[in-house]
C-alpha cells in the first residue's frame, strides 16, 4: 500500500481537481488552498468567463492594457511554450478554437449543438503578442484571441502543489484533469500514478508509474471531442493548419521537471506526430506515446510497464 | 496610457490565501519559513532580486499576493518586472527591443530530476486526457 495519505477531489476548471497529501489531518486545509488557487487562475485566465482578465484582454481590440501578476505569469509561460516548441504550442489559437465550435466550457461544447458550422481560421501567431515588462502591459492585436488552455492548467497544478506544500508541510500531489504536479517529499516507492487515455479512469488501460518529483502531463485526442457539421473535432489544434492535429498519436504522456514543461511537451508531441519521439528523446524527456491503434512507444527513461 | 483591466478590491479568496499562509507559518514555524524561503528565493533570483531581498520577502509572500490584486503588474524601481508570486521567471525570454517579442528560445524544457519507475501500487491519481 502507498504510505498513509488523504485525497480530496472536486470539479474545477471544466475538469477534475485532485489533491493528495501524506498528512491526512491536513487534507481539509489542502483542499481549501487548492480551491483558492484555482479560483484565482480561473478569474485571471479563463477564456470562458466574461469577467476574467483574459476575456477583458481579448476584448481590448489592440489596446495596451495592464494586467495582474497571475495573468502576466500565465502569458509568459504560454509565450515560452511557443518559443521552445517553435510555435507548435501557440496561445493565439483562441479564435480558431472558437471557430471550431470550442467557444464555451467543454461541458457545454460536447452537448447537442445542431447547426454548428466549422470554419478553418488562420492562427495569427504568438509573436503578435507584446509583453512590455517595464510597463507591465500586454498588447494583443485586434482580432486575435488568446487561449491559455494548453499551459494555464499545468501552471495552476505547479502553483497549487507548491501552495499546498507551503501551507501544510506535506508531500503533495495535485492533479488538474490529469496534469500532475508534485511538491515536497514523496512516500517510499514514490506516488503511484495511472497513465491512461482518460484521467477520470484510475483503472483505465495503460500502466502505473511511480513519481518522486516534478510533473507528469498527458495530452490525448480521445476525451475532449465534439461533433460538428464537418465531423468529429478534438481540442488539440495545429496552429500551422488552424485545424485539429492529425492523429498520429492518440495519447502522449511526458514526465518533466515541472507540470508546465510536461504539458508543453505532451501537447507539442501530439502536433508533431511522427517527429515527436525523436524530439522528446533529444530533450531527454521520458515519454509514452500511444498510436490510435494502441501501439505503445516509450521514449528515453520511460520505464517498462510493471508485470 | 495602459488601460487597467481590474480595479476591483482584493478578493476574498486572496485574503483567505493570506490567512492560510499565516496559519501555516504559525503551525510550522521555522521549518515552514525555511521551505517558503527556499521556494521564493528560487523563484525570484532570476528576476533580478537579490537573494537577501527575496529571503526577506519570503515571510510575506501571501501579503505580496494580496497587495498585488489591484491588477497592476508590479514594476521595480529599476524598471525590471518583478513577480513576487511568480513560479516561472520570464527573464530570459522577453527582452526584445521591439517591446516584447521573445529574444531567445533556449532554456528549453527540463527533464525530471528522477525518471518515472514502474509501480505495482494502486494509483493515487490518473494522468490522461481531460
């Protein structure tokens, strides 16, 4: 059995939030800290809340605006993601995502929406976004919409795991829709995490790995899918095509020093398709890639499954 | 002039966050302060703040978050952006002369300090699509 621990789970950010701590007496405090962190990130970074800072920025029509620290951090992380992936993970996909029908919380997207017409919209590119560090301002060109979904959730996981650990002193696991961040001491043998297609399935097909530190993220085309007039769509958009990435891999899991880096790599790997294993190997990132037919490819220090 | 996006008063959640941190500090005393100090020093050192200043700031990290809720990104006296509550430093990425286009794309993705290992234990969480 895993060392003594307690877990709390609740719905947040359009997905499932989970916190586990190795000091069960502190689980209520851990949940409270996590809820506060997620509320902050949602108010700053949600594309689906009219009252979020990001929505206001997207409505600014090219005006220079001062933003709060959290949105600044999230934008910095998103632009770094674009830089280190040569634009494969691009935060300026917001409008293209909306044109694909992903224009509201996913719990509403996947419901019946007759008459949704899909249009392919060019992605303007992350270099169009200007951060002025001296003035603490951001300028997003008119007509460009920022979507921080690919990185903001992972950033929230990293921040939350650290905040929970700071507040409780406990070894901590935070999972936000399967984006996992660790902070503090790990139990002997590590924290066991199921790696699978769907984060909501602890018993899903896949394998269980033990983590001691850092982060683990999985990107998958199998879960967040919806029907449109042009056929099924998934949420991982190839910025160069302005359309969902071709499904060379249905699921990619990556371990990294942080959940953000793991998320950037797993998202980019879906988009890079056949080039992904070599790219991940060059970056020394342990990874597990699953083809649509179920073939598993392990990269770098990813372990053989336990038998 | 930049247009403020958020002039709301400090949010209740932020005050609660500060309360939580304060309780934590009382509970864990020196040990918790040492942990927070390590975290904040690590997060700020690359942002142009001295370790001494960061260490002093570490005992008021929660307060810093509350004070910053006026929506304005803080700017240090030397014009360098400082994010007391920041997890990631953007110091290496946004020094372009044209006002913010990243000048560098190195400092790439970082591998984990230790690789995942196979496990026979029942999982605590699952990593998958969401």
